[in-house]
């Protein structure tokens, strides 16, 4: 089969083309040229037909025709009757070394925003703000009280700074999951914990069961290990027990990956009953479980969540839990952890050494001082986020009354359903109005949820005002074009 | 072929057994038991014959006999005439999930020290001390001057904090390698830079050319990617040109990995002439080069090194350079970098996102403030390290006159040759005297350099006194046993 024969494959490679200044056809031609020089498109690769690409990009067919024409003139593209438009097969480009993207992955486009740095766009890819004031407080305390001690040793603690392992263990015990320090590995954010667990549990070709929708950054970690993703749908209490039971029975997965406490992107809280049921199911089938509670220390609607999934594990079950201070304190601190059996933590520590030897010491010392104050931090932060959620809720009802969403139980984003249109196409229009939208299809390994988008509400009220204003203008423009039908693209 | 039929395979799995209290045979039996429960040894694995293991461990045959006997009594081992001693094939142990070790790797034993945390041993695995005083200075300045600005944004900078990329570029330009900020990726130590480059350049089965000896932590990164290691020997100016030319011609490697500025473990400085010649060779053969200058900002004998290898690259050559503040400032800061063409840095940034999204912000801000003062920091640090080198040099001449070493050009360790004995065996005796020795064979992918060991001189004088005292006592004991001949073990 040809590489890149559909618009679904090509659109993610075009990045923020629509947000660039100048005529649209020029921007599109520029984006295709960059994709070739970047190695994302290779000589001989087929491009989508003009009409289909135009529809997906939310532009007129004339724009795509003009872009292709310009590139044919420059020798980058060739078109032939019957075989469509291709990157010129004899084009001389730098031999395509690996370009760092994950084959089949959907997160690079999102993270490229971070790599490129800030622009005029309001990016919905990053639901994160500045640090809580307590971080500066503990930094001043640390400088005052125990800097000399801290800087005296060699600074390499692959398992984590002992004081932080103690503090994390105490924190987890407080959430209803009794934990000893040696059951904790400190990682560079929960994300690195996910990477290390993946390295330990997933050989190429292994099956990992994930909820759908899901966060693309996590899915790409599994994909990069060559794992096969099998999805289970969510209902109001968490992953469907019937679907999960069938998958565990039939697919013998190597890992079950779940986000019980404020699932990303739906904001769903898994019920206590469901936790018990799923922990039992996994144990019966002997499948290790990785629960990702990175969003646990975020906004919470009820202020009260059941204990982590691992607290429901029957004897002999293998459960690992990820956590992080990124949501409660600051992303720039990069402090996360894996909690699991001490012997598994030892093995993960070996992978940690292989990845980066150890995490920085200062940030760990700050985290150790912050964790005992977490409840107080969360009370303030959660109140603020609840007000922001109320605010965007009101704005959307007023300005975008045809959009639908369920009020999340916690987390930092709304999971919005657009009325019967493809969010990938809307994202292209939104980019022209200065909003970087993450469409639902990027969050579903099966390519479903195409009418959804993830809408973070963690921004300050004035940014939320501007965000919804831009979305509403983009939506009006999109509707004028005639909404693109929500056809599921089969690749 | 049987797994673990030789002592060379088994000894690294035994860890610090010889340093544990109690009778030696009990310690050995305990270490074997732990290796089984840890998954490092599996049911059915064959153990070395008693006499051979005893010789390699530097203990009497009776010790090994007693240990095996105890384990047979407990059902862990079985022995049969003709097929030797094995882990009981029907032993019920936890299904051996991946244990985090690198197949064929030699670094886990070294790093396990860091994972286990400090003990009574003087570990020669870690040539690192506390932070330079300037780190506390810049931290106080940062808290005073620009904490609010720093904590205001979302904190995710996959390429690196912009101010730090600028500072690293200025630093490299100052070493004779003109560099722009977008040619710099910030990493968690030089080690993570090595991991990211490995991910981008080395597919399973690819060949990477390395100097021999080499640092096991780096070799294990290549091994974990499934790469094949091909070695080139060193002469007084650097890697042998004749050997390198032959390897590049015959093996078409995917990467050439070199440590030009204070090679680890030999402390060799590659001459300017050799740099030019090797850069040309690599360009002629179209082989990308990764130079690891993590030891560049360490002790330097002459105070003056040629510019980095990349400064000698002919047009079109692909050169990447690793650097770090671990040696000059502190390992606990975990700030390193990769310098390369901007487009490669972009690709590496994508792998950085996949690894841990971004490095912590505070440490990066500190590094940005430290780099402009690096020359002043190095002047002091290098003077101190020169005095320590003089000190250990004198101690060794006096206490261990049969040992041989070349005075290093820089770095933090001596590369010592023992008089015709196997350093693996001596390491076992040294452990009983409280020194953790890294033997040369762990640093040579071909299993050579078996008479060598790496001896860090970065410790304070009183630790160096105690270190050499313990080594001298261990050496006396070792010589009493009759030195073990330096037989190259063929696996």
C-alpha cells in the first residue's frame, strides 16, 4: 500500500501551517516543503486528492490546487493521470534518517508546539500554567535551612532522593494506599514513569489495553515500543467491565493501562465499585495494571476520590501507580513517581539509570518539602480551577450553544462533542483564528471520536474569554463553509 | 549453548556479596539466592565449576563447595555427574519478567551501588563529589532576582530553557566551536543525550564503533538498543587511524562514538592532528560522529585542549557533541546537552519529549547562570584535582609499587595496570577490604583489558589515603593466595 494516500496521514505533518501569515496556498506549499525536508514525507509518497485534502483542511479546493501547482513548478511534486500527485520520486533530499517521530503516532504534532516555543496561538495542547506560590516559599526555606547538606554528596540517587521517597510514600498512604519508601521510584514527571514501565513490560508486538479516548502522549510511548493498542470504551463509572473482560480473556495483554482518577481527556472519576471489579478482573487474568494518577492532584469537583486502584488489588495482583506534582504544583518541577512492589521498583531503577542515571536533586528536595502541604495547595488550586470551569461553561453555553459536554469530575479539560462534524477539519479553521485545537481522532487509537475535541479550562479567565471568542469566530466561519460531514476516514 | 556456564557471566550477578558480614560461604549462597529471586539466574541455568568460580572470586574452593552444598540442601541447586551444577530446573520462582538489566551489559553492577545507596564501601564506580560553592551562590541570586519570572510560565521546554540554550551556545563558541542556540538540545546529563542520539541513529543490529576501553554506562546504552559494538584501540594521540580506517571501510557503521577530551577511563586527550584526521575519515566514509565531551569540564593537566572534534568537521560531515556540567559543577544538577545541526536537534527534541517531555526549569536556570563563570570555576576545581592526582600518585608509588599507570591528560581517574593478574579476581578480594573496584574487563566489549582497573582520584585526600590503604591490604592478601594468572576468559 502507498504511504500517505489519505488526508488523515498527511494533515498531522503540516503542523501550524494555517496559522502562518500570507496567502493560504503559499502556507500550505511551505508546510509540504518542510515536511519533505524534514523527512516526514519521502520521495515517491502519494498525496491526497485535492478535493479531499481541501475538505479536511477546511479550505477551498482552489487553495490546494494552487499549492500543488506551485510545488509542481518547483519540481517537488509530480502529477500523473490515474496515479495522482506524488512527491517527485527522483527528488534529491538528505537521506531520511529517523526523524524522531513515532511511527503511527499522534502526539508529535501536539508536542511540536512546545518544541517550537510560544507564539500568537492559544494552544489547547497544554493544560498547564505557572507554579503555585508555595513553590517559591519552599525554595526560600531550602536555601535558608539545608542547602549545604543537600549539595555535599555526589548527587546521584537513581531510586530518588531518600527524603522524597519517604514523602511520596506518606502521601500515598494518606490517599488510602499504604506505601513504603522502597516501593517508590522518583521519575522525571509521570511521563518518564510511563516510559520505564513500558520498557520493562512491553516487548515489540505485545498488546496493551487502553481506555478510549486517551492522551496521545501516552499512546505514543506504547507505539514507540512497538506495542499493539487495544481499546476499551468508557461508561459513566469507568472502563466497561464487559468489554474489558472480553479483551483480557481473548487478547492476553501484557499490560492494562488506566487513568482511574480524572481520566484524560474526559475528566471521568472511576467509581469505587468499578475499581474493585477491575482490580479483580486483572488479577483473575494475571494481567499487570498500570494506573496513571497524574491528574489526581488536579482540580476535583467533589473534593473526594476513592483510594488509588492499587488499594483494591487482591493478593498477588501486580499493580503499578504513576503520580506527579505537575498538576498540583508546576510542570517545570518535573517530579513524578512510580509506586509498585519493591522488587519491581528495583528493576525500574535499573531502567532509570539507563535513561538518565538519576533525577536532579534540588527539585526532589523541593518536592519533599511540598508534599506534606499538598492538601492545603490542592484546596486553593481546586477552588480556582472550579471557578475557571464555571467560567468556560458559561461562555460556551452562550457562544457555542450547539457544542455538548459532560461536566468533568475533575482534571483540567472539557471533552467536547461538536454537532456532527469532523474536528480535524475544524482544527484547521481554528488555527487560522489563532487556536491550536487537539482533535479527538488523535486521542483514539481506532480513529474514532472524530467529532470531539479536548478543551482545557486551566487558563486564566481573560485567556478563556479570548479562547472562546476565537473558537466562536472560527466556528461561524466553519459553518459558513458548510460543515464537513463527520465521515469516519478508513485508512 | 547453556546460559551462564562461565564465571565471567555469573560474577557480575553476585553484586557486593564479598563485602557483606558473616562467613564467606554464607554470603556467597545468599548472593546466588538473591540472583535467582531477582530473575537474573533462572531455573535450569548452569553455574561454573567450583574450582573456577573460586579462582575468579579469589576465595578457597572450600568456600564455593560449602555455598553450593548449602543451596543444594535448600533445593535451590541440583548437581549431576557430568552436567555440573544448575539452578533446580523445577524451582518455582516468580515468572521472570524483564529485570531491567541490559542483556550482555556490564554497567548494572556498577550502578547498582547508586541504587542501593551509600554503605561502608569506598566505591570506585562513582568519580564524583559535592557541588562547587558557586552553585549555592547562583541559587541565592536566582531566588533574589528572577524567581517570579521563572515560575510564571508552564515550564515545558523540550529543547531547553531558551536562556540556557543561549549560554551553552556561547560556551561552546568559546571553546572554538561556533554554535547557535538552535543547535543545542538540553538533556538530563550528557547520558540522556547519548540515549536520545542512540534512539535516533541506531536500529537493532546496527554497528557502532567505540574506543576500547570505554565507559560501561555508555556501552550499555548501545547494547540496550541492540547495536553491535566494534572497537578501535587507542594510542598516545587517540584512536588508531589505521584501525579506524579499516573498520569504517569494512563495517559501514551507523555511528562512531568517541571521547576526544579526557577519554574515560584512560584520561587521554586526543591531539589536534588526530582530531583533523578522524573528522576527515568519518566524512569520507559518511559516518555520523558522536563525540562525548562530558569529561571536558573536569580536571585538565595542561589547562588547554584543542577545540571539540566537531570544529574539525569538513563541510557535510554529521557531527554531534555531548557536554555536561556534572564534572565541573555537580552531578546532582543533571544538566547536559547535545550540540548538532539544528535539524537534527529538532529530531532529538522529539525523542526528548517522548522520554520525559522536558527537563526541570530551575536547574536549567542555574546552569544558565553558571556557564558564564565556568572558566573561573574550572581554574579552582582543576587545581584541586591536580593536587589529588599528585597525592594518589605518591601513595600508589609507595604502597603499590608493582602497579603501572600513565599520568592522565585530564579527567578524574587513573587507568591502572595490575602486574599480570585478573582484575575481576582482585576486585572480589578488594570488596572484602571495603573497596568497590571496577575491573577493566567491564570496560572492554571484547573482554580484554582484564589486568586493568579504573581508579578515581576525585575523592578528598583523607578518602584517598583510606582507599589506597585498603587496596594495599587487599593486594597483600591477594598475593598471598598466589596471583591468579591473567587468562583471557573465552565465552
